[in-house]
C-alpha cells in the first residue's frame, strides 16, 4: 500500500513552501471533475497557457482539458478520438484517449503527480532539502520535472541517452537537472543502476514509476474513469466494451484496467510490448524503437493477475506508421483509402507509443473477430510533436517519403497486420509472468519474496484502490493549512 504516515515537522516545511509559491494541490476528485475546482482557480486558468510553469496548471492534470494552448477550461467528457475502419482495417470501434492536451503534452504528468503528492502531503518528502528524482524512459521524467517546478521542488530527470532530442530540449527549457543513462528505451536496468546510486544520497528521494503504487492508483482512479466515460459517450445501441490495450512502460496506464474490469467484467485486458523485446511473451530481451515503453523486466505495479492477453507489436510497424500519418505522401494515400480530412488531421495526436497501442487494439480486434458493435479502448500517451526529429532521421536513413513508400507502409504495416506474436494468458501463464518480477525486484531492488507473494495472493491491489479518498482528505488538509486558496 501507499504509506500515508504523517511526518509533522517536514509536513510543516512543505506547507510553508506551498504558501510561499502560491500552490494549491488538486485532489483526485478534482481530476475526475475538474469543473468543480474552486472559482479562483478557474479564473486563473482562463489566463494561463497549457504548458506554462504555473502552479495553477496542477488543476489541468485531467483528461478533460479543452484542446487549446491557452486559457482553456474543461470539457464535459474526456478528450478522445475514434479511428475509422479505413485506417484500422477492422469493423470494431477503436477509441483513443488523447494525451496531448495535458500539461507537457503527455499524460505521464498525472502518473508523476500520483507518486509525488502522497509523500508531499504526508511530509515523507522534504521539499526544502531533498531532490525529487524521476527515473524514466522519457515522458514520466518530463512530468516529474514539470510537477517539481510547479510545487517548488528541485527535480532530477533520469532517462536513456538514446531518447528523442525533443525530450532533452524540453527538459532544458524548464532548467531541469538531467542524468543520461546508456542505451535506449529498453535499457531499464541501467536506469535502475543510476537510481540505486542516487538513492544512497539522503538529499535525493527516488520516485520510481515502475514500483510506485501512486502511479497505479492515479491511473486506476483517473484514467479508468476517463476511459469508461469516453465509452459511455461514444457507444451506440448494442455496443459493448470488448477490450482495452496498453503497452507496458511502467505498467501504470494498464492499472486503469483494474477499474474497467470492475465496471465491465466481461472485457479483455491486454498488455502490449515490442516483439523485438518479448519479455512477457517469451521471457525475451532486446532493443526496440517504441519510445516510452521499457522492457527486460515486469514492473512491480503491473497487476498481472488481471491481464488477459499479451500482444507484441513490431517496432518497424510503428515507425512506418509514424511516417504514414505525418508525411504528405502518406496522408494522400490515406485520403485515397477513404479517410476524411478531419480524421487525417487528428493522426498527429499519435506518438510512437500511441501508434503501438493502436496496433495492439487492431490485433486484438482481429484475434477475437470483433464486430462493429465491439469497442476497444486505449490511450495516446503523447503526440507526434515529440518525434519530429525521428521523422527527419527516417528520411535520412530511407530517403524521401513518396507515394510508393506510403502505399507499401499502408498495405504492409497497417492492413497487413497479423494475429501473430500474441497469446491469451491462463492462470498459470499469468503466474509465470508475475514470477518474473522476482529477478528484478527481489534479487536487485530490495523487495522481499513475501511482498511478491502478497501481490499475487493478498489484497494489495484492492487496498491501494481504497486509498484515494484518504489521500484526498490529506490534500484538503494540506491546502487548508497553507491558506493559499483564501488569498487568490
């Protein structure tokens, strides 16, 4: 469970810093119903840019932001798009929550909040003397660095040196401290090694997204409800939520599946990964180019017992579709395939991991022979804005993108998707995957075998889910003591 033990002296210092920096902390209830934010907060938001380093943007950690760069408030329903059959090649309806309209342009800002807030409002983290360290394969550390700045905390971003240049440029733009580790998005062990080194420094507190139950809780409570709301808003007569698919980075986002299975118990929940690094599917290893998903381990916070299927996608498919969706020649091929202009324009909302999520949805739809009354949901973690440098690299490697290349990509990497490299998980398949946690978390990261067994046999997941209300009470008490809201 999340430790909610109060440390009074440190808490008092955190409250003083919040008062000095004019910080009001949103509750989980605010993230679910952002329109219920206090009126002074709403008034300030109407004057603030979506990515501005302003504490009021903590109240934009929600799926319901109006999709405008400045001054927007909130929609009644979450931001989502539906992908047409002309694109997916399947009759099933595929709904995608849009991450671009979070501060930082990625929903990971919510996951990092879910990790930082409990320790801040209990005083377990000392904002006056400690650095917040954010180990990540890219977007989580950006969210952590952003939230750190908003809360008056010194943030340290740890990410692989091989990530896209846009990530490093963005971190530099907010003066974040950056630590580069060797390798690419699948080199999570190297991130953990640096994290363990820094953890020996008492001035550093590690917020390890792969192990922090606050990450799981945020997605269970906020993303889960958002997916359900999007489905309810989009469904027609006779439609059912057939499934949801999420690639496993930290396994935070797939935590929303715990909520969805409570509401829609017949749905299938799938975890995705790159076939170049088939850890869950085949106990495998390797490197891949789907930025934002980390491999060669099973995250501590992945509730494997609740996962019905593993779907591996080829990173060649994801990279080809990044070009198809964003290059003029590719968009022309999509027009000829019958896509409407507004649907083509929305494809820039898909970053590489979002494309991988969609590929998982298509493979699930083909595997289960889903119909037009079946809905499969996923999230678009970030957008193509974070990968313009990758498009330039692909042009350098492969040459200019023309109609012939676009036709090949549409036919081979989209319409030609097969139901290979995927598997339904029975009870003992899931237990096998769960047991892989031992090698990372018990042998390397200090967890115990008893803790590992508790995740499988105990009530840990339900106990964490039940903590959201208690955390909201602590946040409200923190805000009341700081008195900031009364001064706005």
